[in-house]
């Protein structure tokens, strides 16, 4: 389905104008659908922050929202799945298409959008009619309506569709250039999608074999432990499906946007390969508190979890050095001068660098969670949402926002309505998320539970139970209010630009050049010196199918011993509808 259109289709010069316009329109549709979900999800989030400070807004929200748990389900599903999937399934086709100068298969890309849109429609119906307050993990025996599970099934299947599109584009490109390694952004996109398709097997098995038939009455009961295990086989890798697209922007574009170069292309490839191989086996670190599997496995899981943190540590250094290089080129000197010298006036750069700063806290708390003994202290407290709002809530959300700051002008030929408002959105989101996350993590250490409608408790009970955590809980609420401001500042820029931005020449995609590694294929890169082929590491990592095979073997080795005993001690739980 892919068609070669020459290596520099960036401006639409070589591509058929019709196809080029169709590509831009599709990409914009993915962005609008994804960010539309975020608008609803991020409007609800601060209500949850207020809940923890004892402010119960929910009685006044009826009949739109009946309970805290209904709102929380909508928040988690729209932000965690719908927002991220739409933006990612757009970017991971569009960016490689621009990098390779190849038109993607438009029919499968539209099918991807269509399946995910149908799934989202079912999910919205199920969540807003108050039948499916099963939270974002949809653990049985909590039971929702068939629309919820079938919607989730469609959304998940749709999200895997970019893989064949990418494979076809890469094959077209390679046919014309035998022996060359895949360009970096395409490579990273391909590894991300391969990882996700393999990871999706867990949740799809849970949905298709258990929850879908259960919801329509074909089977009477399900096994909660088996289903939780299948869920986390997908549920841990999903966090890298949120992270890796942000990394693609950090490695593939940000160093250029910041005025420098990526210091090492092979290290970026290594990061992605390691993330893929280690992502699947570690899912059960979300189940340290679950019964039924051996202590030895829990110990092994800690080691595996620390291994999956490695590629992010590599990223911290590679990205840090690339930013330092950019800052020094821009005249920054001394220990921190380079940091100040970054182009802070560019909202796209500012948002991404600030996102990276929040990830220092997000990564450190992840390592706390991954340490079995420490997890026993923080598990099921608001420390955990404190951890993941400085990962998916900042790294992913802010990087995607940052991408829209150049991409909406690129797609629409309209200038940002206001750079200052865009900058304000980035700084407010950063400040709000840091306040919020520090408050959540701190309060979690006092044992404040996650997923708890504590503002509905009688006043005296709330204070008796959580009064000791009143300072951190006030930070949570303050962070929530700042995040409301950030949200509306961002959406004013996003929709304002699409609708009212002044016409201007569309900027090109800011693909970065690399200092080290196979840069000879990169757009605008000078030809490499004669004889300097791709690095041996990049060449070895080109065998993505071998890496995928290793991933599957590692996942099987980690999951068969855990699932086997469960399969021999099946429990049968009927459904519960609690809210
Ligand atoms: Fe996590 C729970 C462990 C990363 C998301 N995680 C969650 C949940 C979510 C989530 C949503 O082991 C809750 C699920 C639920 O509802 O129950 N997580 C980890 C570990 C990592 C990690 C070890 N998580 C993520 C990412 C997420 C995410 C990424 C989303 C995008 N997580 C856990 C565990 C649990 C868990 C347990 C279960 C807890 C429980 O009890 O339920 C690692 O991948 C983290 C590695 C990251 C680093 C940071 C590198 C830093 C970088 C920035 C550098 C900055 C620069 C800027 C260059 C090591 C790359 C320069 C600036 C200067 C100032 C110099
Ligand atoms: C859960 C607040 C944005 C994803 C939560 C919780 C709070 C919260 C307080 C915990 C509720 C509880 O455990 O009872 C906020 C605020 C936001 C925001 C104030 C700012 C607008 C985001 C974003 C994402 C996200 C951008 C992802 C892209 C999630 C997920 C959950 C969650 C997946 C877990 C839901 C569950 O437990 O089922 N949020 N959030 N949030 N949030 Fe956010
Ligand atoms: Cu995990």
C-alpha cells in the first residue's frame, strides 16, 4: 500500500498534492480526536485532586456524573487510552512517512482511526450511562456493560494497526536502498509498535476470552487473578507505549529544535530495543501484593524492573548531553549556563525540557515502586498516582502538547495564535504537576488510599483519618487548580490555532541530525565520509524480528510459571456492580 515519493517529501513538493493533503488531514484528525479526549479527561482530574483535600464537588455534578468512581473511570480511560492512542497512532505513521518520504497506506490508517473511534464511542456510552464504573484497569469481578468491554476491544485492536503500515513503508524504502539501516525515527516507531502489538496479547486475551463473553452472559463467572495477570501483561508495557512516542520526539526532534544535534544515534536505538525486550516480562510488578505466586519470582521481578529502568537512565544521559551541546552552541558556559541558554522562548522546546525534568521525579518513584519491600508501603496509596502523573501525566501529556506547537502550524499552515499563552500553558502544567505529584507522594506516605471518595466521609471522620496529611493534601488541591488553568491555556492555543491562526508558510518537520551514528540517511544530512558505514550496534539492532523473538521468549519465561498454577486453581467469581 505504500508508495515511494522520493526522499524529501517534506514540503509536499514530490508527493502528489492530493495524497499530501490527505496525510495532513488524517494526522490533524488523530490530533483533534486525541486532544478532544484529553480536554474531557483533564477537566475531571482536578475534581479528584479536590476530593483528596476534602472538597466534594460530585453532588453538584449530578446528573452528568453520579459518583466519584464514574468520573475516575472516565478520567483514566480518556486520558490513559483514548488520548494517548490517537496521538500515537497518528504520529507513529506521520513522522516516519515524512522521514522516509513515502506515503503511508491511507486505507489502513483510516481503518485504524475508524476502529478506535468506534471503540471510543462505545466506551463513552458505557461510562456516561453510569453502567461501567470499573476504573481504568477494569479488574473483574467489578462488572460493566458489554459496551465497555467491546469498546475496549475495538480500541485496542485499532491501536495495533500502524504496525503493518510501518512495515510496508520501511520495505518500500529499503527496496530502493539495499543494505542501509532504517532511519532513526522510523526505527524507533517500528520498535514501539512491535512492542505494543506483542504486549496487547494479554489484554486482548482477557477481553476476548473472558470479559466480552462474560458481559453478554455467555459465561457466568471469571477468574479475577488470571485476568489481573493478563491485564498487567499489557498494563506494564502500555506505560512504555506512552513513553516511547515522547522519546521519539526527544531523540528524533528535540535536539534540532533546541539548536543542536543528537549526540548518539545508536544509543537511541539501543534504548528502544531494551525497552521492548524488558517491557513485557515485568508486568507482574503491579501484583507484588497479589497472592498465589512464589517469593522467588517476586525477587526476580525486582531485578527485571531495575533492568527496564536502564534504558531510561541511558536516555537521561544521551538527552542531557544533547541538550548541553545545544546550549553550548548557543553560547551557554559553565556548569548550568548551557541549561539557561536553551531556547526557552520556544514553547515546544520549553514544554519538552520541563517534561524531562519532571521525569527525574517520575523515574525515581518508579524505582521505589519496583522495589518489592518499598512497594508494600506505597501500594494502593496515592503515592502511586503521584508517580504516574509525573510520567504519563507530564512526560507524555506535555511532550504531545509540545509537538502540537509545531505540528498544528505544520499541518494547517496557520501560525500559533499566541506563543506566550503556549509558554504559559507549558510552565503552568509543569508547576501544577510538580505541586500535585509531590503532594500525592508525600500524602501517600501517610497511607492516604488511592481510588477513595474520601471527601464524601463525614467531616469529623475525614479529619480524624487524614488530618495528619493536611499539608500535602493541600498541595494536591493547589496543583489541581493550577492544572485547570494550564489545561484551558493549552486548549485555547490548540483550537485557537486550528480555527483562527493567521496563514503562514508551514514549518518543516524538525528532524534532528546525529553526531554519532548512521546519519547518512537523515534528511538534510551531509553525506557520510566514504567508507563510514552504519555503526555495528545500529546494524545489529536492525534485526527487529530477532529482538521480537527474544522478547516473546522472555515474556513466556516470566509468565508461564506464574500463570500455570493459577490455571490449575481456577476461582469463579460472579460480577459485582458496586457504584
Ligand atoms: Fe510506573 C505503577 C515501576 C515508569 C506509569 N506506573 C504505575 C502506574 C502507571 C505507571 C500508570 O514496579 C499505575 C498503574 C495502576 O493504576 O495501578 N514505572 C516503574 C519503573 C519505571 C516506571 C521502574 N511508569 C513509568 C512510566 C509510566 C508509568 C514511564 C508512564 C508513562 N510503576 C512501577 C511499579 C508500579 C508502577 C512497580 C506498581 C506500583 C503499585 O504498587 O501499584 C521506570 O521505567 C522509570 C525509569 C525512569 C528513569 C528516569 C530517567 C530520567 C529522564 C529525564 C532526564 C532529564 C533531563 C533534563 C535530561 C530512570 C530520562 C535535564 C535537566 C536537568 C536539570 C539536568
Ligand atoms: C488518576 C488528577 C491529568 C491519567 C488520577 C487521580 C487524581 C488525578 C487525583 C487519582 C484518583 C484516585 O486514585 O482516586 C489529575 C489531574 C490532572 C490529571 C489534576 C490534570 C489535568 C492526567 C493525565 C493523564 C492522567 C494527563 C494521562 C495522560 C490518570 C490515570 C489515573 C489517574 C490513568 C488512574 C485512574 C484509576 O485509578 O482508575 N488523576 N490527573 N491524568 N489519572 Fe489523572
Ligand atoms: Cu509497571
